[in-house]
C-alpha cells in the first residue's frame, strides 16, 4: 500500500481509502490531497479537523447547488461531503462534542444525495430489540425482480458507505443491495443504541424475514444472499451458518476469531475505544471477554451450506490472512477463495488500495445467486 505518510499506516490507510472511493463518487483527488497535506500523522486532532473542515466546505457547496435546483451537481457534491464527514467522525473520541453532530450531518448529506438518484433507494427499518435496524435498498436500473444481497459493514461502520463500491458493483451485475446498519453499526449504534453481539445471525435472519414479508414487490425473495466486509467477515459467515435460506455468502475480509484479532493489540490501539463502544463496555478487559464469543470455531464454519466466496489480501494488517486460510479449510460447502498476493495493489485490508481485484468476487456471486 502506498503510504502518503511514510511509515504511518493508519492515516495513510484512510487516505488510500478515500482515493479508492473517489472512483465511485466518494471523493475528489485534489480535495483529498489538500486534506492529507494538513494532517500531522502524529497528531490525531489534525486528522479530525482537516477532514471536518473539508466536509463542511463541500456540504455547503452541495447546499448551494440544491438551492439553485442544480440537482445532479448537488447529488455528486453531497456524496463527497458524506464521505469526508464520515472519515472525520470515525476517529473522534466518544466524549468529543463534535462526534454525534458530525455523524448526523454526514448521514444528512447522504440522505440529501439519494433524493436525486435516478433509481432512488428505498429506506427500510427492520424491527429489532424494541427498536430497528436502518438500511437502504439499492436496486439495479431496468432489472425486474432482481436478486438481492444483504450487506453489513464492519466494526462501527455505516450502511451508507457500502454504496461506494460494493453497491455499484452489485447493481452493475443486476443484483440489488440491501445495506443495513447491524448491531453495533451506524445509526443502529449511534442513534438506536443497539450494541454488537456474537450471535449476529439473529440480525441476519431478522433482515431476511423483513425482505420476505415486505419487499416481495421489489426483489426476488427466493434469491437472497448475505455478505459483509472487514469485521463483517465474521458476521457474514455467522449469518450463513445459522440461516440456510441464504443462497450465497460473501466474506469480504475473513475473520476466524475476532478475539484473536485483538489478542495481539494493546489496549491503547487506535481502534480500542471504538470496539469498546460497539460492545457497550467502558474497558478493554470486559470487551475482550465479550470478544471470546466472536469465533467460527467449534463447528460453526462447517454449518455454512450455501456457496461462499472468501476475499482477502495477503498484506492485510488488520485481519491477518491466516483468518482466510483457517476459514477456507473448515468449509464443507461449494466455495472459492481469492487472496491478493503480497506486494500487489489490492493486497491490503479489504482491498482499500485497489478495488479492482474484487471484480472476481462479484462475478462469482452473480453466477450463483
């Protein structure tokens, strides 16, 4: 992976991520480089300030386009504003007074953008734990009764960000995307206060039932798959293991054991506060106890019955490639695995430095769903 900040993985990773998402409307090269130039990689606050300032600036531009009824320009500009504000919010500490307002503004930018889509996404609310899991149904244009992939993100990620790449690649292949904030993610966490859980399959089945009961006029309810990205690699596999009605499973970044992911990380890791937040804990000791349940061992992986694709990068520094190999050797279903070799573009975590190696994954899913 190219390091904008030599030797500084995490801030460089975020710059690479924004540049890759720019191909899908989530940024502009010059704006991203301008932000990166204002960041001191050893000063987390400069990261927050730089992305927030650019997000606010682009949001205001989008509002100007909207006020002038220039809705195509507004759509494109709100999408960039969303992604910049999302990036700013991610590393803000939980006690930061800017964090929740930044998230709300980012989400507002996305909601404003989708108002001007040619195929306007359908907002959904899946009943869950006396509350709901929010999401969006993105349908491919000109396809009647398409199959649909339920997709979750990872860690505390947002359903909205799944549009930048995953959603577009699925739609191009005639597949609808139902992007959902699962427990511990997006608005389900930030607004509805639903924390993560090791039995994530409960959420997966709830979303599947919702599709069958409410979306039969929009998608083919007999062709529903499940997938997830990053930490979601565990979640997708867990959902598939306990819900045989899914027709296909997409593991975009394998996680054999999320406890093992954290076993080698210090409590001061940049993501420690986030993982505590999604678990509803205020210390890493209790968080690590909860993480023990996030495993595909003890016969869980073997329960997966539908065709399954595993995508992973050999240079992944967040979920090591051994997780992919471990999962693959336990699968008894029809499956395929693609490992992007070390040193090639796309070999980083979830191919953040180059999405093009994932094309094989989408083609494989399209053939089987």
